[in-house]
């Protein structure tokens, strides 16, 4: 469906971070998801986000786990949608060092 041989990169570019009312917890990230040649707005829902100092790196690292639900057909991936669900859940884990 995703034709990874010709389109090996799926890219998400953030535009807005959404925090809880206290501003202490990151809940979701809004942005643009690019799959193949299609770019659409998507919200990534975070299940976990935490930053901490990592002595090995002598730096602060942040990690997150989250997901987003999309319809394959919105991104030109609608093949066999009458037989296989159009809805797909994208799950991700990421870790980054603070610069």
C-alpha cells in the first residue's frame, strides 16, 4: 500500500503543541503528514512524553510514544478499501537530545 520502494520516507512537520490546562503535560501535536506525494493535516495523540537528564550523553533527552489515525485513501493508498479497512493507525516512538 505504501510503496516504500519508491517513497521510503513518511514525514511529519509540526505546527502546534497542545498542552493540558496547567501547561505541564504535552497531550498532542498538530502538523502536516506527508505520505507519497500527499500532504494533509494530522494530529498526533501522545500516550507518553517525558524528558530527563541522561548521564551517558551529559544532556537532556526527551522521549515520546504516540499515534495518529488516518484513512489510507486520503493519501492515495486506497487500493482494496472495499476488502481491507481504509482506517490505519500509525504508531511511533521517538527519542531526541536537547540542543
